[in-house]
C-alpha cells in the first residue's frame, strides 16, 4: 500500500523511524507553512492588482472599475483570517483543546463564505442601481485593460490557492481560491461591460453585473457546502474505503469493524476497530494494531493520526462488548 518510489522504500528500510507525536506535528507544521506562504503570496499579487486598477479608476472615473477594485481589496484582506487560522492551528494540543487548534481553519472558512455572500450582495445592489440610473464612463480602453488585469491577477491567485489548499487538505484555502475566482469573473465583467459601452449599450454594464452576481451565488453555494461538510465531520466515502482496504490487508487482521474519519484542520484523524485472533496475547494483538496504524499513516494521504482498537474474534454466543452495548443503543 506504500505509494512511494524505490528511493523512499530503501531509505525507509535502513533508517530508524517512528510515528510519534513530534513527527506528526512536524508534518502538520509543514502544511501550515505552505498555507501561510500561499496566503501572503496571494495577498501580494492581489495588492499589486488592486493598486494598478486604482490608478485607472482615478484616471477614468469608472464606478464599475471602482467596485471591482474595492472587491479585489476585500478579497486580498481574506488573507488575514486565513493567516490567523494557520498560525493558531500550529499550536500544540492542550488539556482543554485536546485535538489541537486545527478547527481554526474551518472558522476562517465561515468568514470567507460570509465575504463571498457580501460580494454577491454588493454586486447585485450595484447592478440594480446602475440599471435604474446608467452613467457614462470615459477612457474605455484603459478600463478594459484594467478589467483584464483584474481577471489575470485573480485567476493566478485562485489557481494557486486551490492547488495548495487541495494538497494540504485545507477547505478554507480552497474556498478562498474559489472566492478569488469569482472576483476574476467580476473583473472580466468589467471588460465585457466596457465593450458594450463602447458600442453605445448603456445597459451592458448593469446586465453584466447581474450575470456576475448569479455566478458569485453559484460559487457561494459550492464553498458553503464544502465548509459545512467539514464542520459536520463529513469526509469523502472513498477515504473510508481506503482506510478499510488498508486495514483489511494488514497481516493478522481477520475483519474490520467500525471506521470513523474526521478532518481537523488540514489533517485527518481515523478511529478504527479491527478483529484479531482471540488466541493472541495482549502484546501480539497490540502489535497487529500498531502495524495497522503504521500502514494507515503511509497508505492514506493527509492522515495525521489513527487510533486502532483490536477486538478478539467472537465465538458462538459471546459478545465482548456486552457490558457497554446498552449505552450504544441509548445513543441511537
């Protein structure tokens, strides 16, 4: 089940290794560093984009471009809650927060969803206002160029955030990337509206604005669904299948019981039950569980920790969990 090349397998065989807490923390810290780096690079790109657009706003007096510029500034500022979340998430667990602080990323995801929703509201209100009271815009070529610049800057940031977010398992960073993509569509809308205004279609600007609002709402639904599922401990069923497959192919495991997987920030935690031969000693059964955990940490991407509980195979008429069975029934 190891998905590594021959060099890693040789190094793994000759070098002592463990899966102690400090190694898992090191991996989590590295992912946090990637997330923080992505946040600040995105802030720099969007900051430069907004600054160049602001110059054109002052020159042309375009209200549409002003709205797009302010929108890009707001998008850049989402770096603040994300950066805070990644920094907080690096803190070690405490006796109060025993699972650590990885959930801070999910809280940042809520803030980002609110930003996307606010963007949709502002874009919709501005579009309706301009539809009722159209205004003229000067220096249309410069406005169009600024729209292209805004789209390019946002799309670069969106691709980067989404790629890094998916690699480190950060739903908040992916949601922020989707947010940047909607802002790119807004900037592209400025280009389209400038073209319509050049043809004398004064209604082009507000109509495009309404279309952009609809696009933002679509992205909002997707981002909100992703953050909601993360908050509700939802995972891709294929991850559960992968955990069960690894456990089922571990030597000494006769059967696989309940499997629970949850995200904590951009790392996953698994809690699993396996069935072993009842004739094994406690030490031997523990060794099977440790080997199962070992294989899980190597075979399931972004799995930060796993708790594997070994149950003896029941014989006819026996139930090794009879003492606590009624407690489980009360929870159903």
